[in-house]
C-alpha cells in the first residue's frame, strides 16, 4: 500500500493520472532529456515558449534540453493503417516561465493518441481530460471549440489574412466590440457581421450552442459537433463539458476539435489539447493525432495549501536528557502512527501539532 | 462573491458611478477613510481600488474576477483575459507625436521615447520602420524637446500638453477607452453573475451614448 502523504504534489498527481491513463490502454512513453535543436527551430510556434536551452554535444551537434514532449513523440512514430499509438508521459521539460521570464524545469504530463485516429479517439481523450481534472477537484469544466468551423465562418465573410488573424484574436478574447469595429473597417454587411459575432455570443451548454449554430449556419462542422456532443452525453462528466469558440489554438498546427480545462480555484487554464493533424503533416506524417497536456505547475500553485503540519509531534531534548527516554518517546509515537521530529530547540519554520519537552526541569 | 478591481483616479470614479447606476452600488466606497476593500454582501460584490496599470494583473491572476482597464494597458501587457465590453469612457488616442517641424525622412533609425514599448514596437514593426526605443516612465513630452528622441508614442486626450510644448500629433495609432475585463476561469465558474454585470453595464453604455 502506497502512503500518499509521503509523496510530493507532482509525484502524487503523476501517480493518480498514470492509473487513469493506463485504464484506457495508454502506455508510458519514456524519453531522454535532449533532442536535436533543429527540431524546435523548425517548429517553434508549436511551443509554448520559443526559447530553448541549447548546447553543443561532444560531437559538435547542437542539442537542446527538451522544452516539449509532443514533438519528440511525433518524430519517433510510424504511420501504419488502422494502428494508433496511445501513450502518456510524465517528463520534465525546460521552458521560460511566463511569470519570471527565466528558464524553469516543469513537470509536463499528458497523453497523445497518434495514428489512424477517428471520432472515438477525440471523444476518448476529452473524457480522459475530464477524468484528469477530476483528480484535482470536482469543480472543473472542459470547453471545446471546433477550429475548422471557426476558420470556415471567418474566411467565408472575408479571407484577408490580417482580417482573419485579428478576428481570431478578438474571438479568443470574447471581444465583440472590437470584432464589430473590425467588420466595419472591412465594410462587411450586417448579415456577415452578425454571422461572425455569433462565434463570440454563442457558448455554454452543448445543445443550446448547437441549436443556435444551426439557426445561423449550414456547415458540415456542426454535424461533427453534434455527433461529438451525443457521444459525450454518455460520458460521466457530460454536464461539465461545454462548447466555447474562444478556445483557440494556432491553426497552423491544430485543426478540428481543440479544448481547454479549468479548475474553479485556478486562475488560468490547466489543461490544453486537441487535434493536431496539421502539425503531423508539417513533420511529414500521414496520420492524425489528438492529445492534451496537464499543467501541473499551475495546479500546484493553487492547490498547495498552507494549513497543514510538517509533523504531528515535536520532541525537545537537551544534552542532559537520557537517550533511552528520547528513543522510547519517538518509538512510541511512530508506532502509534504519528510523525515525530526530535530536536534540541524549536525550529523556526517547523509546523507541529503537539510538543513534548523531555528536558529536565530544575 | 465577485471581486471587482477598479482603477484608482478620475476614471475609476466614473467607472464606479456606472456600476452604481447599473445596480451594483456599494455606498461605503464613498466614505473618506483608508479602507481598501468595499463590500456589498447583498449584491455579492466586492470592489477594490488598484493602480490602473495593475488592474489587468489582478484580473489575469484571479485576485479579481472582473475589472476595468484602459485599452492601452491591455495592448501593452497583453494579459490573458476576456475583454467583455467597451465602456466608452476614458476615451483618448495612442499617438505618435513630435516637434511641429519634424519630418521622418526614413534615412536613419528613428528614436522613439515611450512608456508603451510594446505598442510602439508593434506599430513600427508593422510599418517596417527601424526604431530605437527609449523607455521612459513619465514626462515623455520632454524627450523630443531635449533631443533625447525624434518622436514619442503616448496617450493623447485633448492635446493641450503637446500644444503647450510645441509638439503635435503626427499619427493616431489606435483609439483607447476603458474596457470591462474578466478572468478566464472566473468566467467559466461565475459566468452567470459576470454576464449579468456585463449586460447591466452595456445598458449604461448605451444610455450614456
């Protein structure tokens, strides 16, 4: 039996997530810490931060400490018809922190389903994303967008590159006022403006979103969303999974369904994933892929409480205390299931529940 | 309880008045004292004043669920938040200004003094102009007068300060106004309350127009 209280947050989380992923046949994927630098230069927009720690290997080759796991998994796989590679990973990666702007070692956990993927795999990864969040809190939600639909709607009203990139930005910000101004700048008519604004105003419960979308659009992607939604009706967490087009990933890499997970006590998204067939194509792979990463560092910051104790008992002794007395006191408490710290003085930062003073009193 | 970060100063007072008229009043905020947080338990809201440039940080980090920040701050710091409503107050422009006689002949690197280094860099990179950014924290108008820079990039409200110092607006980069912003996770879990506030504030915006 594993005593979880002895585990760090990362160890505990990785252990729990691993058992979730293994249940669904995902196998652990282990890899080295280094990768050729070129891999990241070619695909730097795919990375959360484009800065990488690079160094020359003994043979002169420029190498990098891994800033990401997904690229390595894609690079090392093969395309075989009807076959899917289902893996999960739990690796340290090295990235520039968004807050300190310095390099940081971050534990990245996630899973990838790569190969001849289909609708079921998208559904399965979303369910596993939900189960992953359930590990940390009951109060979570997952929001799904369909990038193909977003792209089709935007380009159908105006396919100017600058318009498309600005429109996507405003949709991701739920910024209808600037989106409307953008439409005015490009002299779009009322009908087209309303069409595009729908992507900001429509979000939430899946069936409500679908019925509003159907009123405004006749697009094949809506049938895809409907099909996925019906599949998700069978999921244990159906009520926590919603549609929201403000979830946007880089369309050069991602396509189809993308999603993000939130916990009620964490200020930003803690899980991000989706289909990345475009990335696969860029890396000369012929098959599709879907997967997600869980940002344990963001969760840890919010979950790590400060109300716990370091030990149950603090035993204080001095040079005159009989050693047998100390050993007896410690052993008795440990046998009774308590944690004990024997010290000569009260340590400044130690949080203890009870104190036992074994010093002789004059 | 919904935490609302308001920008200290004249703009913040206008914003609070909009909240009050929208039905989200908190009378204790008008009392003269050193309190930092003001609560209306019945309405489920808690206001606090912060430095205008810090509002987006409070909201992005979830210390505030919603807040009001100038578009200049949002363009400069690019916080990861939702921008829910243009409040149409605190209106001004982000401009390039210089001495009246200055003409950019595009033969040397342009020296640009500004507080808004991101906005200035974005603007000049879009038009393909090579610049040298000089980051200043105040009295930006002094820079071209003393020859520290060729131009400045700054907020211009009425243009009086520029005029009094023999400077003029050369280009308007982007219009600025106050925006209602929301933390992304708060919008997921307190969406109903936030939407109610946004809709009530929207009515105020329409009324003011």
